[in-house]
C-alpha cells in the first residue's frame, strides 16, 4: 500500500472520529445543562433559605457548609446535600435520639399493645401510657417528614452530580476531538508531502532495486 494512501485513510478516520466526539460532547453538554437548570428550578420552587449566620447554633456552626451558605437560598445540588445532611439530619437525630422512622415503629407498637392490655384490665396507668404513645407518635412523624425531605434533597444532589459528571465528560470529549483534529490535519499534510510512489514498510532491498530500475 502507498504511504500517502495510508496517511489519508488514517487521517480521514481520525477526522470522522473527531466529529463523532464533538457530537457526543454536545449531547453531554445538553444533558449537563438540563440537569443544572432542572435542579435549580425545582429547588428554587421550594423557597428554602439557610439560617442566618447569627442564628446558627453551636452544633450547626460545626458544619462549614452551613456557615458558608448562611442566609442564602437553596438552589444548587451541593447546597441540597449540605442542608439535607448537616441541617435536617442533625435536627432529626436530635429529635429522635438518633433513631430512625423504622426503629421507632417497634416501641410505638409495643405501647399500643400495652394500652389495650391496660384498658382491658382497667389499669390506672392508661393516661400515662397514652401520653407516652402520643410523644413517640409525634417523634416518629418528625422522623418520617425529616427523612422524606432529606431523601428528596439528596436525590436532587445526586441528579446534579450526574449533570456535573456529564459536563466533565463533555469537556473530555471536546479535548479528545481537538487532539484528533490536529493529528488528522498533520496526517493530511504529511500525506501530500510524501511522494506518491513511496510505499509503506517497503524493505530496503526492494526499495533500492526499485530506485535502480527507475534510474
């Protein structure tokens, strides 16, 4: 095969691959922009604002992101992660004594059984048991609401991370496309600077014989 033909084939292939990478980069860029704008719009609609700096408790001040975002509206995925883990997570753990919604179900069911048994026996501690049940029910509702909101915010954060990684992939695709385009251009230049009759990987002896024959 002629060296010029081989250079043109490789250069054309590189150019087509560069075009393909540009298309892939555009797709990733569109996805990244969609994820960013969608997360922003959905979070902004909730109208959540971080506590002002002068109202943060000592525990809340231990979270650098709460201090950095103090007084700001919650509109980004990273802010959603901060608010979910450092603010909601902190207060839910405090209110539930570090128990989850599921873990609170067993003592709640046990109290209900105790109340039924106490009522059947006309026990005097029924009001006390009912008060305990009301407290644990309220605590469990707090856990449910807090964990639900926390989960929704973390889902928004996860969606935003997909968008961020899509942006990184787009940048990598554009960089690879630019490199391939440069290499393809260099290949075309080399191809047309190479003599048309030069072969690829021709043994030196055969080349010398061909030169002698030509002379």
